[in-house]
């Protein structure tokens, strides 16, 4: 579940719980208070009103009501006379009107002798009240002249939400809101802060070049954005560690490779000083080592330029078949001395957008490497396929192949499967690294695999541009 959805659902559920608990508390409290305050105090109020009416008549009842209209908290007290209105002249509220209608409809029976005069406010002439329940509906009192008065005790606010102002309800609602929001906030803070603290520790570790810390530990079961970010951070740390190891190994290999020809040059120079008669041979040796050193430094600089972030190369539409034809012609001349020929199968009939010289160098490195390790009088196959918008060039030889564990490493700078063999053949172990980097800079890939029956197969893949374009 995504982090956004978790936060949304958490707040939605918390708000729903708070609202539901508030309504339930309010309704329960309001109903209980209504029963307690109205039904428990109603008999006492009725007795007081009856005494006021008997002692002071209508005027006494009027004065008593004016002084005791708020005798029941949060309730309105009306005394309705025979004219259907409050004796103080107040307008009846909606709850009072509904209560009066209910009382007059259900508390009395018998024919209405005045159907157009409105609902009767006392027992109709000649009839008596049936099932009269003053403590449950609306108590009535009668004056000395036989006039009936109805007492109505109704809530001031008809809505249940209006009862939020009643004693005890605000504190209960506040307690529920605080409890729910505290738990939700605690869970959300813990849920978010734990991976963030891990990321913070990981960033500090990377800043100090300590790349062994992994921040995704303990987040395996989470699939939200923070867990994905933690896994990406670990992948970045792994890549940085690999890059640092590769850089250290590259510097070590470069130092070793540069030291070897320098040592041979120093030996040749010493021999030339000791044996002046062989100066020509020693100078030739020095020249050979200098050329080897210069070629190696040139390849290292080329690889560094290819790996630089701001590397930019002039691009053009390159007809790949022409490039392959030139490389095959040069390689055939080189392999003729050993009876090795280049067999080309297929055509691309398409163009590649890139730098012609770099692409030629990348493909030539693979072909020359295949010729170097191919047995005498054995062909090197070059198969060209164009399908799915990509060009695939496969170079196959019948050489000794590469151990499976080293197939990916042969594209690393200065990596050699067999030191003595590579040194004897004159390879510096950097050509395939240049090939892989050139392919990456053109959106392609370079892979290697062993052939059945012996030999190595190197596959170069790169996006194509149709000739018609």
C-alpha cells in the first residue's frame, strides 16, 4: 500500500471514529439527561404550578411561570391556556407545538364538537379524559373555574448536536478526540520517522565514505515510497562501493601496467650502456616499449573520456555495413599469416546514429581479440542481424573461451583471464572495456558467452536507424 493511501486512510478512519464517538456520546447523554431532568422534575414543577394556580388564580400562575420559566436547565417551560397559547404570550417553539399536538391527539377521545375551532385544550364538554398520564405526556392542571392548563417542558434545541453544550459532553468528546488523534499521530510519526532516520544515518555514512551500512533492513515487508527509497539508497550504496572498488583496482592495474614497460626500458637502457656494440638492438627494444606505453596511455585516456559525464561526441548516420566491411578487410590481412579468415553472415541494411570512429574501434577490438585467440587455420565468424529496431553483431571464435565466472569481468579494464597468454599476445586488457563503454554511450550493450564445442561469442547490440530514414 502506498504511503499516500496509508496517510489518507489513517486520517479518514481517525476522523470517522471521532465523529461517531461524538454523536454516540452526545445522543446517549442527551437522552439520559432528558429523561432525568424532564421526567424526574416534572411532578415537582406540576405541583408548584398547581399550588400557584390554586392560591393566586390565573394571575398567580402567570407570576409563578414568569419567575420559573428556566426551572429545568436547557428546557423551555410553557403553560398553555384554553386559547392554545402560552399564558405569558410567548411564541411556542416547534418542539412545544409538536408535543401539544401529540398530547391533544392521544390523551383525549370522543367527538369534537367544534371541528373548526382548533384542537381542544381540555376535556370536551360532557366527556372525561381517558388514559390520562400526566407524568409521561404533559401534565395538566385545572383552575377554580374549571379551565384546564397544559404544562409543556421541551428541549430548547431540537438537534442532537445542540446537546454538545450540556455538562460532561464536551469533556467526553475531547477525551475521545485526544485519544484517537494521539494514537493516530503516534503511529504515523513512528511509521514515517523510522525509515527516515535510517536514511539519515545512511546519508551520513556515505558522506564519510562508509558504504557498508544498509538502510532497508527491517523494511522488507513494506512496499510504500519510503521502503522503495530505502532499497534504492542501498542499491546506490552498492554501486558506489563497486565504483570505488573498480577505481582502486583500475589505479592498481594502471600502476602495474605502466611499471612493467618502464622496468623493461630500464633493463634495455642498462644493457645498452654495458654493451655499446648492441645499441641498435637495445634501442629497438626501447622504441617498442615506448610505443607500447604510448598505446596503453592512449587507451586509458580514451576510456576516461568515454566514462566522463560531460563526454560528447559528434554523431552522424553511420552505415554499419560499410564499417563492418572495412574492419573485415583489415582483419583478413592481419589473419592471413596464420590462415585465419573472417566469415561474414548477413547484412544490417540500416544505419546507426553515433560516432563512426568510436563504433569502428569498438567492433574492431572484438574482432582483433577473436583473431588473437583463434587457433591457426580456423575462421572467425561475424554474424549480422537486424531485428526489432536493433542491430546485433555476433563475433565467434574457436579459441580457449573464458571461465563462466569471468564472462562479465572481461569488459573491465586490465582484466585478464590468463596473464601470461595476454602478455605474450601483446594485449593490454583494455580493448573490451573500451568496446563496452562505447556501446553504452550509444544506447547499446556488450555481452559474452562460451560457444558449444569451444570458443567465445561476443554479442554487440545497438539501436538502428532504418536506411529509408
